[in-house]
């Protein structure tokens, strides 16, 4: 079942890249391991996947004990509490949910290496979602320049679950436009990647310019 799903998803990614006149190698798929069994994750590893993600600190630490392979690249994709920064920040390479300056300060204090971070942007304006507003991003990037252990490599967003295809396309396109404006206004900015798209909307995300897609359920259904 998993290998069939993988084949389908890889074909879909390739087609989406082709349709958008993008290179396939410019899109990094990330395997979200939430609620998956150890055997399922092992199968994905055996199929050649190396980028894995969890949205909770305790779950990611558990996964790392289960899979101590040094060639795995770990992504934390969920919100991070200040008190848990010290437990996880030196055990991941990417953090996709930098959503407030207080967390940035704590990461910089605790990190022993430069952490690649995505700023979480609440493009849809949902009150239940974390993240900076689009209007805040420019000032936030300026403030984060003081932190030597934080490298903002891009922006992240999530479309509302109940959003229509047209609404999703709009949200993703708005994030890309925001990224493009940053790259134009800040010549030396490293904020060039876009983390957006999950199991239900990753083709739309690729169309809009996603460089990192976070797929969970679709691998295993």
C-alpha cells in the first residue's frame, strides 16, 4: 500500500512541477510521521526518504530514539513552547513554526548551531492559527538579524482545512508574493523558501511555488 501511494504522490509532484514549469529537484517532500507506526516509517526510510517531521517535541524525540540513523534530516513543524526549546532545538535542522519573537530569543539562547527557521505567517487571518501577519513580517525579519543562531530561510503557512480550491490557491499565492517582496527589498535575505502544502493541497502549493511540502496521511492511507 505505501509503495503504491509513494508512486502516486511522486507522479503527482512531478506533474505539478511540469505544469508550473518548475524543476522537480526544487521541491522537497517531507514525511510527517504523526500517528504512524515504527514499521510504516521504516518502510519510508527503506524507500529512500530522509526528511522526516513531527509537530510535537515529545513525539520527535521518541522518533529519534527509534530511528537514530545519522542521515535523517529532522524537521519540527509544530508550535514550540519556550520551556521545551532546550530539549529539542539542538536535535533538529529545520523549525517550520517560528511564530513569535520570544521563541526566537529562547532559540538563540539555547542553540549550539545555526537553526534553519521558517517564519509562520497567518495569511488567512484565522484567529485560531499561530503566526505573524503579513504586515509584520518585514519588521520581524529585521529584528531577527540580531540572533546569530537563527537563519530565517523562508516562510510557512497552512491553508484552512475547509477552504475552497480557489481560496487555497489565493493563500499560497499571497505567501509567495510576500516572499518575493522580501527578496526584492532585502538584497541579502536568505528568506527564499516556502513551506506550504500538505496531503490535501500539495499540488496547489507546488503550483504557487512551494519548496517544502509536508505530507503525512497521503503516504499511508
